[in-house]
C-alpha cells in the first residue's frame, strides 16, 4: 500500500524533520508506518513516549499496570496528578501532544504468559521498566519474535542505554541469568535525580527513531553510559 500524502497540519508539524537531510519525507513516512511499544510509562517511558509521539510514530502502544504516585511526578513528566493509571495518563498526554498518533493502551503487567501476545503486534519495543524480572520477560519475548528492543536503565545519578536486535548480542550477554532484582538498588530505597530519566529516556527515543528510519548507527552490542554527577558519557561493547 502506498504512503498517503501528509495533511497540511502534518506538513507544518513535521516541517523540521521534512527538511532534515537524511530524514525527509521518506523518514517521516517510515515513522508514520511504525508500530512501537513502550513498556513502562514511568521515568524512562515518559520522555520516550513524549518524543515518539511528537515525532509522529503512527501507532504507539503503552504498557503499564501501575498508577501514578505523588512521588513519581518529579521525574515522570507525562503525568500531572496522582491516582490515575499510568498507561491511560501517558496516552492522554501523547494524544494532546499529537492527535495524528494512534494510541493503544495495555493496562496489564507483562509476564511470561502475556508478553509475547502483546509484543507480536509491534515492530519495535522500548523497555524502561525498573525491575529485572519484567525486563528479562520482555527481552526474551522480543528475541523470540525477532523484534529490536531499546533498553534503558537508571540508578541514583547514572544511566545507560543499549539496543538488542536480531543478529546482535542478546539480553543474557549483558544480564546473566543468575542476576536478579536483589542485585539492583531500587529508587525507593536509594533515590534518583529527576532529569537523569529525561537524559536516558530521550536517548531511547533517539535509538528508536534511528532503527525505524535507518539513520545512523544504533547501539547494537554497545552500551552508552551517562555519569550525571561527572557530566560524562562513555561506551563499552559487549
């Protein structure tokens, strides 16, 4: 099926993409065709959802079973009040930002019994969840379905982002099977600086856009790390 022309509103909305060398109309059409799932509408999911919706991803799925807490609001910027379901709250934000994006809500916990059935409806997955159990379930489902997965993580003042993709190193190469959530500090116990999630979540959106459009070199087999206190980025391969 041929791509339909952009409306006058879309042409104005995406004007800076349409004149961008390497992106242009072909890249914007690829974004509009894309079906992207963001797992976790929290600190990392918030900026990822905002920038993917703003960029014009055609179908944006949001998976989160949790509700917004008051303590979330210093970093989870798509939410404005506690008590709402995170998926619905994030979806409402994305619709206000860009009504041309179709939003699909998955107000459920993704587990070994449900993850594959949800992910199979998408071309690309972003995981910003805060527990290793869910991250492993999502990664394994993405691997079985041969879907690229953009993965971000944050703790205290530091964060990282990488891409797992067909043909590249798997999730288990970075997170061995014996690792579990007891090995990772929780933000409830140790705290987290708010803007850190914006840095990493925005990088996740950037990696997703690169994968969708074919622009640049995705972080496949590479981990980009950010030291917030030192103001430094570094990289290692795995």
